[in-house]
C-alpha cells in the first residue's frame, strides 16, 4: 500500500505510509498511529519490525533513519483508503520515493521466508477457507504455484492447520463439497521449533 | 559481552557495547566501528539487526532510540577485551544498564529460533569440529542437552553439515578416532527453504 507524494522531495513518487516518531511513543505505537491517521488502516492481522534503513543519504538534505515494519491484512479485508493511496502488486511497483522499493522487496522476502518456517499464513487468510483458496494466497505470496495437497499435508503435520468440520455448498457441477479449514493459532509461531534437536524423551 | 559503565546514568552497571550513529555511516557500519574502537572486537562470524528499542524513557533524561544487533564469534575465538569489559553467561547476567538485559534476552531468543531453521551454527563453531564439540555448542546455546546423533542427522539431511574426511587422533583409551565435520556454508541460509511447498517437479 503506497500513497502518492504531493510535495518535494520526490513529488508524485509513491511512498510507504509512515512518519515521524513522537516523543511519547515507541516505534510500533507510532506506525500503528500513522497507518490509522494517514491511510485509515486500523486493523492489521500481523505487525513486525522489518529492519532499520539508515544509509546516510537515503533522504536528500537531511538525515532520516527509518524503522520499517511488515504489516499484513487478510485477503478478505479491503480497507477503504484515501484518494492518494492505492494497493500495488509487488512485482509491478510504480516509481517509488527514496529507498521505498528496497524496503518493499525486503518485506516481501521476509514474508516469503516466514511462510516456510512459521504459521504466518494466518495473517493473510480469512478466518475460514478452502485448501484451494489457501493455495491461491500462498502461491501469490511466494510467486509460484504451490501444490494444494502438499500445502495441506505440510501445514497439518506442523499443527498449523485444522478442519473446521464445515464444508462449502457443493458447486453446480456436483461433486464433493469442499471442506473449510482454519489456522490453529492467530499468533505468530515458528512451526516445529527445535523439535528436531530435542533429545529422545 | 558487557562493559561496566564508569559514569552516570546507571554508573557501575553493565552495558552492551555501542554508541552514537555518525553522520556518514549506516547502523551496521556504526556497530562494527564501535565494537572495534571500544571493545577491540574486529571479527564477527555473523552480524544481524535484532530490533529497535524505542520506549520513550528507556534512557533517563533524553530520548535515545537504539538499533540492537546480534553479533556472534566462534567458540574458539577469545578476543582480548579491555579491563572494563567481560563475557557473562546469559543465564547469570550482572545488573545491567537501561533495558540492556531485555536486549540480551531478545538476542538469545533470536539465536535459539535461528538454530532451528537456519545454518547459523556455523557462526558459533570453529572451522572444523567433532559432533561432540558441536553438540556442546548447540546445547549451550539452546539451554538443554541435544542428542548428538539426532543433531548430526538433521544438519546433514538439511545439507548444512558435511564430513571433512579427516579425523582427530584416537584418544588414550583407543576406540574409533572421531570424525571432523564442517558447515557447508558460512553465510546465513534458511535450511530447506520452501522445499516443502514446492510442487512436485
């Protein structure tokens, strides 16, 4: 989600939402406030610090050190954003301000890595979903088509995914109605942490 | 590694090495410079940004936002440090300055998590080692005894560990001379990244 700058420097270029850290807040409080005030995004399914961007001349004419965050919203939420703000596909970014393209790509890489060793898919998925829907979400985030049976098997084996016991109505062509699944937790967890290194009990 | 503060605030308390970001450097350049200048540590086997610590009153009387780093040295390296500087076991920290205990514990948790899904052990181990030595390193870092055969099997299967083809001389009690191993890479890699999510080729 980027907004188009109305002023110099980098006028008309697209910029990540953010702003100045206030005296009474820490960086996470600050970014949540800025998202709410500036682009009207109030609910995030996951927020984590990404990295500090601190190259001396990343912003012209003054020193600005940025703490970048990765913030996610589920695929079924479409926040109403102001007129100067728009969602862009990561693989087709418009010209961005400052080093913001580098920040976006670092966030994408972080998300991709975490999809392989955490349950972070919960933050992208709706509360309930079919394996086919989940496959679409993982494929979009990873940038390649994921095999649905493999995805279901791996996430289930890691204890991240469970069936709700409900199904969607069968489609017009008949066939077995697709089962609905959910993530077992909506807090970030490293899946299978250390299990492989534990001594046999 | 902590140094004992000689001045207020928090005089005599133990502090992480660090200092002020200079106008011409980014945060990683800065922390490497401070480690070299202040505690004479020039070689780190791995350095990564940990997190920004930014609570408004973390340092009394002025606003200080800290970018904390995790820096590792191998177990066979023992840097000569100044008189006011000392290594401390994480589980027996002396009284620390400001929020530095919280930073140390966050670094420990990051290291423990990465031991389970990356090859980060390379940064703690000597260039060559026996499985028994490696087990000692992993056990110390994780805080519990790791089974050596399991450790060898898992790291080998992930492609992180390989035999050098050499052995240590047999001990005085005879028996098979222990084989020497090395990490296949000395750059941080997520082990088995995405492999589980790739469609069958």
